[in-house]
C-alpha cells in the first residue's frame, strides 16, 4: 500500500546548504541548496536552486546509492513531487526563496 510522506523544509532546515529527511528505514531525501554566482568571460551567471536527491542506504553494507529527483515545482514522478497552492510558482525551479510555499512529497510504494 502506498503512502505519501510530506517533507517540511524551510530556510532554517538547511545546515551548511543541506537538508536531510529520513523517509523510510533506509531512505533519505537530501536537499542541497545552491546560491552562487559563477564568473564567465561575459560577466557572472547566477545559479539559485535546490537539488533534490533520494539516497538508498543498504542496511547490511552501508553502501549509498543516490538518485536525482524532480526539482521543478509542479513536477513529480512515481517517487517524489513538489506541489504548491500558488499557481504562479508552477514550472519554477525550487529555491530557498520559494520552498516555504511548497509541499515536498515522497511517495512510499514499498
């Protein structure tokens, strides 16, 4: 039977740009915030986003396997999704500026 695990994350949940939430006994959702300006020949390029990952940790060996998750508001797959009640946010990349207006959902199908 499948369950939805809602992940509550706001700016204060990030420590050193990382927020980890355990969603099952051996699975974690890791959020990594990037807020950097990169220099190019023509100036700087700002990168502001949150990368979402699913980490599977093998209980017997401790081996970690990571998977990329959707990080665009309004997009979901069979494992993870980001929803909002603010229609103007749909289609935007998740950032620290908009995470408070979003609900992150892990779909536990185990």
